[in-house]
C-alpha cells in the first residue's frame, strides 16, 4: 500500500462516513489497519468517536486497544534516529531534506493518534495518574505538530508540490490551528503557565490556519471545517468569547451540504445554525431529517434531542420539551444529572395538572440529580455542578422551589451565564430605582 493509494482509499472511506455509511467505512479501512498508517488512523478514529459517543466501558477499552495498534503502525513509518542524531536534535532542528515524504506523514498521523489516545485516557478513569499520562501525551503530540510545522515552513517555497505534499500541509494546518485555538480559550493565568512549558495559544493564528486547511482539497479539509463550525456554533457562545460567525459557518457548510445532502453531521450543523438565527421551525425540520437519515449511531439522535428540547423551551412549548428531555434520560449516558435536572426544570414550568398527566414527581426528580453527578479526568463537569447546586434546595425538609428554573437554563444554553443574567436584571432594576429616586427628589424640591 503506497502513500498515494492509502490517501485515496481513506478519502473514499471518509465520504462513506459522511454519507452515514459508518460500517462500510470501517470495513474499507479494517484490512489495512495494521499495514498502512492512514488506514490505521482512519479506523481508530471512527472507533474513538464511537467510544466517546456511547460512554460504554467496552467501547472505550476497544478504542484504546485499537489506538495502541495504530500508534505502533505509525511508529514503523517514522524516521529512525541514531543516538548521535537524537543528541544533535536537542541542539538544532532536523533539516527538511533528511525526511522522506512518507516519514513526514507518519509523524503527522502519529501526533493525531496520540492526541486521540489522550482523550480516551481521560474518559477511561478519573484518577490523577491517568490525568498526568494524558497531559504528557498531549504535550508530545503538540511538539510533533511543531516539528511538522517547521518542516512545512522549510519546504513551503519549493516548486512542484505534489498531491501528497498538499495532504501533509492540510494536516499541519488542522493540528496547529486546533491547538492554538483550543489553548487560546484557556484563562490567561493558565495559558501563561502552559507557555512556560512550551505551549502557545494565538486565537487569530489558529483560526487562520483552520481556514487555510478548510479551503484546501486535502483529506483533512472537512475536519478543519467541523472544528470551525464547532467553534462558531458552540464554543464561542458557551465560553463567552463573543458571537459566533454564522456567515462564515454557513459559507463553510454550503459545499458539503451539496455534496452530502443527507449526511447526519452536515444536517445537524445546518439545524444548529438555524437555531442560533432564531428560525426554530426550520431547525426542527432539519433535526428531524438528521434523526431520520441514519439509525446506526443513536448518539447523533441524542444530540438532536438535546437541541429539539431547547427549541421547544425557547418557544415555551413545555410538553414537547419535556418529551425530549425524557428521551435523553432514558437513552443517553452522557450526563444523567443534567438530563434529570432539565426534565425537572421544564416540568416546573407546567401547571400542577400538567405535571400530574406526565406521572412525574418534580421534587423527587430534583433529589436524584446530586447522586447522578460524574467526573471526567478527575474533575466535575461545571454544568452538572450548576444543576446540583440548584437542585439541593429540594433536599431540605421543607423544599424551597426554584423560580422559573427553565429561564436560567435557557440563558446558559444561549451563551449567557447565570451571573450575567442576574447582573443584567439588577442593572435594569437599579437604573429604574435611580430614575425613580431622582424624579421624586426633584418633585420634593419643587414643592418646597
């Protein structure tokens, strides 16, 4: 299996994946998964995605096992350095002409596999040892990406770039762009500490690298597109980085919407953009199309249920919102604490007879939330901590009911923190009070 053929076959497998033919994509990649670095990367990536979606211990163990094999496969193709070369590399970087093209791609694939294995390490167990192991893998992956970027800069001006070189360039754009964007989202104090140990995070540079990768015709172009879509439609809003660039998101999605009109991932982002634009009717139709497009990966349905729940919440259609929250409680394993809290919060918006018809007990649902809290990489999930803190009011001998809890949740989902929501209300109230006091003071002085 030569490099060019491997890239062509993996592109075909990626197209199958984007057309919801997940099993066929795995069947195409499996025979060469231990002989070709790109087949190993593609095969293990799909299984890692499956493990992250199902949260099943068996799937996570399977993903880790396959990823170990993928790392070994990639390692066989990487450049073998002698002891003298290894020592000299500590002083100065290796020249680009010392690498074969296959070795450059092997480094890139190895870095991607290492990053995914680190993510699975966090999911596997919550103890501190695994957390440290995962952190070291991420640092090694980042260093390899930096070396690949150095190789790319050294060969950037060479004429006669072939297809495989363009594929390497697209991979570097994705890795360096994603790392810079991800690190730039961290708090300034944390970022300064990470810069001390060799990391760097520049948001504008990261976005420019991802845009460059998205505009290429490489195998990883769609991955750069999906990273940008994730940033514009979720990350920017949830972390308060500013409003997502929906114009750019739609432009990035348009060619893939034509190429994969029934692709579940493409339909999902189309619907998400409609939600952010306030077009809930279109969003509901697209989410339903996404659900109907495939039945193999039910976890994509759960993403749609979550968004449909919010669509109906924003429209105050509480019974429909409850229906999707209930489906998530029964089917999804991602965050039971959040799902139960959301179901209870939505039911709190219904009149007493409406709750009775559903057969649920709101107080008992709130009491369940704290026992469902989980940890990832040894840390509690912030949204679950929010849900637990709110639900504790119902654990008292005399429960103190939450006031319109679904409204606070809706603010959080739309990218407004609870503190910001309260502050904005306090600002309006204080402004009104200020005007009221001043007007009355003026009136009193006038009378006097």
